[in-house]
C-alpha cells in the first residue's frame, strides 16, 4: 500500500502508472516514453494539462460537459446543497432536490414520460430500464418477455445487463457468457448499408425470436459507436408502430443524445417520436456530478401504482441531493443562456466546416447533426475500401491520436466498426472553436493520407 503523504510533492506520472487503473486503457502502453495525459483544469471549451498546455475539448470530455468547463455557479449549487443535506437515500424517502428535479425533467420530456427513476450514470440507467421492462411484462401477464433487441455496433453501457444490449463484439467477448436474451439487428449506417429497410429488419427479428419473448427494443436517436449513424426518414415512427403492434416497449437510449447534443432537450424530439422509456445521464448535470435517470411513461408506471407492487430495484446514490442540485443549476444555465438556440444556430457552420475536409483522400464520409459528428476514414474513397488491422492501428493509435493531442485538440479516434474521428464539443462552442478544430484536423488528416500513400 502506498504511504499516505501529500501527493503534490510526488511524481504524478509515477503514481498514475502504479495505482490508477484507467478505463478502456491499455495500461502497459504508458512508460517513460508515453506519459499519462493528466488534465488539471478546465475553462469554457478548453482544458489544461499538468504542464500548462491548453487543449480544445472537442469531445466535451466524453460527450457530457455540455455547458463547458469551469462553471463555478453550477459547482457552488452542489456545494451549497452539501452543506444543507449531503446525502439521503431515495429508498422509501425523498428530499426536495430530487423531487424538484424529477418534476423539471418530466416537464421537459416528451409526451407522458412523467416518471423519473434516478441512477448514478448511463450504464446504470440502461440496466435499470431493461429490468423495468422485464418486471413490467411480468406484472401485466407477459412473463415470457425477456429479450432485448438492439443494433449492431451500438454501445449501451458496460454493466452486465447493459452489455447484453451492447452490440460491439470486442466489448462483449471478454465477459461472455452474458445474460440470455440479446438480439441484434442492422444499424442505420447509410454509408455502408446492410439492409434496404433497417426498421423492417427489427420487425423481422421480432418474428424470428417470437414476439411473445421480446421485452423491449433499445435504440439511440443517433448511434454513437460506429460514428454518428443518423436514422433514415420515418425510421423511428415505423419502429414505434412495430413496437405497438407486438406489445413491446421502446427505449430511447439518450445518455449522449439528450440535453442539447442534437439541439433539443431530447433526441426523440429531434426526430419526432415518443418512446415508452428514455435513458439519460452525462449532460443532465453537464458532468459536474455523476447522475443518470430512467424516464418512463405513465403507461409503464401504471402496474407499479398498485399498492401491492414496487419496482424491486434500487441504487444507493440514485437521486443524490448534491447531484440533483447540480443538475438543477445546469438546467438553469440551459434556460437562461439559451444553450439550445446556440446549438441550432451553429449546427450548419459546424457541419460545413467538417464537410470542407472531404477533399482529403482519407476522408470517406462526414455525418452527424447538432454538436455530434463523425468523419469516417477509408483507404479508397471510390471503393470505400477498409484499412487492414495493422494500418488502422497505426492510423488511429500511433499517429492521429498523438498528432491531434500534440496540436491541442482532444477528440475521439475510434475503430469500433470502421475508423472514425468523432467530434462532440461543449455546446457553448462557436465558429472560433470550429476554425480551431479545422486548423488541427486538416493537416493531420493530410499527413496521414501522405504517409499511407493515398494522395
């Protein structure tokens, strides 16, 4: 065990390598030649490392710091609440901030999604929603419904329940066998379509599995993993019809797509559909405190209103008063500073800046909306040829990630699917930041093209 001492006097790099187990990280890659990036401060759209270098946070940390870094007013709201009531549970008790936040979220949510069950984060929200669907069906006389249908490459979280819905083989494989009941259908990647009608593919899978066994369908408004796959026209409306036809609950997984990322409070509003359940987290507090939620319709809640029933599920820190106060302050910023209006106004300029990179030989596709975009990288634009595994590994990990970071841009270079660069800056970013992104991206992508002999 490390000695207890003031870490300010010790080598943070050494301590990080010895004790901090980072998430989704190849820990053995860090050594004297490759330091752990240590971020110590944030301000607006920028963060600063322990050497004083400034970076444009083109990923909003992880799709979540929506109002930007360094908002002392939001932090103060949490601190003030901690002085009054640092914690009390929502297990058979309530406290004012959780009540106020639940009412506010319900007021912003579409349709009759009026019941808010708080969690500590996104994976827990998805886990909770999947359990809610199973128990709902048992209480309504359909105890054989346990299967979840989701899309290929979709990321819905890493807890064992959420992993059942996640459609990324490399993320699932280390933990198999998973809980039974997962079924995956083609996603909505228009650049590399797998089927002509991805909504009808859901219907086909329901018929294959047996409708009486299917509990829910879970979909993101814009699918994150694989690189910002948007829906074709009418897709979600058709999915809603299919779910209604077969008595299946429809979950809109909005851990990323809610709270302004697509220019609306909820992604379902952007596309004009009403799910039975929304899962959310990240931007609910703009990540100033950990919090997630399941927002359910009155119809889903109805069997749980019976005095003899309860949702037999709970999370210690769900509805934490400090997190709830922080979320309320975050939503005040959204309202008072018209954050959504800014996203809607700037979306065309953000998209146009990224579209301007299409002349670079390595750029195959540009897609997204709001403040949620991806650039897919290809070996040949005409044929959409894939990179080999070695080429992809060099491109994303050895070159682009380091080159972009070295030049002051944090974004995501990912290959869960084909290689993409993802950009999802704080919602307060504007034309100045878009130009900064372009100024770093263009030379890096051009250099990658040259080194791969694509010019």
